[in-house]
C-alpha cells in the first residue's frame, strides 16, 4: 500500500517542478509590475502588425521584458529537467495521468509562449494575461499526487507523439491569442487601461491574435488527423464520438466559425476578443475537463 | 443560376451548416449508434453543397491556391467519409488457437449497404498468444501469433497485437482485451459419429472467478462446465498470460452428478460419452474495414498543407518583405478585418 509520503518520496521530479513553477511565478510578478511601471506614453496606432513589427518601437525591448523572458525560459528548463527525471524514473513519457499531462502542458505552454515573447514584441504585454493562465495549471498540478503510471499497450505508437505534440502546440498558440485578446478587453477597463498605453493599437493586437488563432487552427487540424491515425491503430476505429473526440471536434468547429466570421465580416474588436477567449476556454475544458465527466477520456483508452 | 449558386456557397450558409454539425456532434457524443444518422448526414450534406458552390463561385477561395486546396480537401473528406460508411464493416471475432478464420464466425456485424465480398478471401490460422501484465493486473503488450498463406502453398508466421493489426485484403484485425481459455471436447453419442469442438470460457483474467459455461450435446441433456485454471496468475507482480503454460481441470455438472476431468479423461453421460481432450485458448479480435482510410488521410494532409501554404503566403512572405523595407509607423486604418 503506497502512502502519500511514499509517493512523494519517490517523486524525485518534484523539486525541479516546484522550481520551474517558482520561475513562472516570478515571471508573472515581474510582467505585471513591469507594465504597471511602464511610462504612460501611447505608441501610436498602426495600420497593421507588419508595420509595427518593422518599426523601431516594434523591435525594442522594454526594461522588464528581458527579465520576464529569462524567467520563463528558466521555468521551461527546470520543468524539462522535471519531465526528464520522471521519464527516466517511470520509464515512459508524460502521457497517462493528469499530473503528467499538466506537467507536460506547463512545459509546452511555457516554451511556445517564450518563443512568441522573444520573436513578437507586440505581444509581450500580454504576458500579464497569459502567465497567470499558465499558473492556473501550476496551482492545479501542486494539488495532485505524482502517482506512477504504467503505459497502456496502445500508447506504444509513434502517432501518439504526433497527436500529443500537435495538440500542445495548438493550445499554446491559443494561449498567445488569448493573451492578446485579454489585453484588448482589459484596455476597456479604466483601472487596467494605463498598463497598456505603450502597447500597439487594438487593431494591431486583434490582427496578431487572429494570426495566432489561424495557426492554432492548422495545428488543431493536424492534431485531429494524427489522433485519428493513432485511434485507428490503437482501437480499430478512427473516430467514435468519445468525450475527447467530440469536444475537440466542437472546438475545431468553433474556431473554424470564428475564423470565417473574422475573415468575412467586420467583427467588433471586443467581440472578436471574446470569441478568441471562448475558443481557449473550450480548448482548456477539452484538455482538462473531460476526465471529470467521462469515465475514459478516449473510449477504450487502456 | 450563378446567384443561386452564390447563395448556396455563402459564408452565412457555411456558418449555419457548422452550427448544425456542432449540434449533431453534440447529440452523437458517446452514443453514435443510438443517435439518428441524419443529425450528422444533413449538416454534412449541406456543408458539402456549400463547399462545392463556394469553391465554384467564391473568388476569395478559388483565386487563392492554398484556400482552394484546403476547401477541396474538406469536400473530399466529406465525400470519402460518406463512401466509407456505405462500404465499411465493423465486427467482433472470437477465434480458437489452431483454427482457421471463417467469415461466418463474425459477431456483432455492422456493415454498409455496399460492402463487398472481400472477407471471403481472408485466410489465416490463429496461433498462440501471450499478454504481459504489470503488477495490479494492469494489461501490457499483447503478442498474438497468426499464420497466413505465403502465396506459394505454405504459411508464414506473423505476430500482431494492440496497435499492430493483422491487415488482410484491406480488413484489419485488432487484438482486444477479450480473450480466454477453451477446453477442447469430444462428444461421442451412443449412436452416430463423434464430434470435436471447443467451448469458449469467459474472458480471462477479467472473469477469473467465473470460468463457467453450458452446452447441450446432441441427444444429451444440458451440461454445465466449470474450468479450474492454473495460469500462475498473480496480482502483486508482473505476470505473463501464456496459454501454453496454463493447465485446467474441467468440472462437468450433469444434473446432480459432478465429475472432474483432466486432459485426456472421459466421462460416460446420458446419451453418450464426453472426453476432455486438452486445454487451448481463444483470442477476441475487432474487425474493421474501410477502403477510404488511405484516401481520407491523404485528403486531410493535403487540405491542411493548403491552409498552411495560404497562411505562409498571406503572412509569412508579407512579414519578410515588410522587415526588408523597414516600414515605419503608418496612420491607422480602423478596420475589423484581418490586416
């Protein structure tokens, strides 16, 4: 009989995970403090993201931003060590229980957010929205026991890697889009608007956010295809309307409808931002909510 | 006519179709068999018509190669999925070790109205299998040996299991958790010829506690069997289920009479005699056939590549150009459209 003490005692990955979460936490604090102390000068409206990105202002690093990036990268590095430690200890990747899924998601969200933060200056202020969202997972993982898991027989399949990896990229791109959408919405609040005066106009953020959502749509589509191939190999059917399949397909439809609406009609900026956040929330519940209303996330998963 | 086609290919109709498909998907959740098929077929048909008309009439699609490929791919996926449902086969199979596959043994058969006769060409013989278990009876890898004709009059051995199906004539045979033991019995009636067959006991080790079954021999009275197995089963450590290493005592109940038989032993019963020849095993397979699988995959990948190319063309190239020309701040054009 394993006690909680035994389980935690065996989990040598925990110190690395805690250190990684601490780095993410510090990055969040620095990001928020940074935008609060930012000089209240408007950057000027831009016609498009491309113009902004090419300008001097668009390429500049603000005081706290390098520190935020350093902390997020440190967090990713520490969680990478935690994942490797657990992998070596239990003999397989983070694919089975919620603790492993959250841990790997903390890694991928941090990694892709860091890349976007480094490469796309216009989205850096969105760290004040995106990093706390990552921390929701961080707090959640702290409440879970790092129970060892055996790898189900159908998980010995290369398509699982593709499916999981593409899904993580999709969620991470949604997170970046959501961060930008969050800034657009926060700007409508008197309390938070001054934090974002140095940030490009809402039109720029909106265009950028939807680019990330279109990219997310591509990766979501690839995830569905890779998942169907895996499901065909693993369970002898490529689609069976189980909890995760249905939820992720509805998520794909919602994002598809959003993109069609956004490309075709003059969707108000706030409505567009709400739609992006709705897609992220749906995706979040698809990933982390299905275990709570479905006996097995994927039918016949073990 | 063109106006009508434009209306059929409108974005508004696409959005309606997607909403209806979403409703159909939500209704199908966890119960595709119990949900009327039209909740998916109607929106998919509507979307197929919408896609076809949009491709034909909408210059925002048909003049952009990436978007055109993406939407053509989606159209192909809908058509292929439809063909797949009309020609598919889903079934279950329990096959005894050492016996040849026969299409008549399939159970729970569901097939499309245009499913062909290819199953009659499928031939294989089931061999032995092993299943690895971790501590706590957590199932690991299955290794099921099958013998298939090599085309030169002989047979060749292949090991399948879990995510490595046996694929013959396009039919895919997947091992399942459903497998167990089967005593081989010979019934020799008082008059007539003897017959040999197997009784498939319930799935093992899932029903380790309930290895029983009933059978009524021709001209005899109902018999109740119970199999007392020795497989080395253990829950506290890793264990290998291997039919070759298992043995079992067959308990036969005929009315009030109870007899225990070891392999090779017989018992005289009303109407004939029963001989317990040996213990063997059976494997449960899920059988799947869909001739469109490969084409669905190709259509999906090409479709997404089209969307990727569109993204790159729309944003990647422009971003590079903009960086090269070092454009500075420009006045705002307040638009909700994608820049």
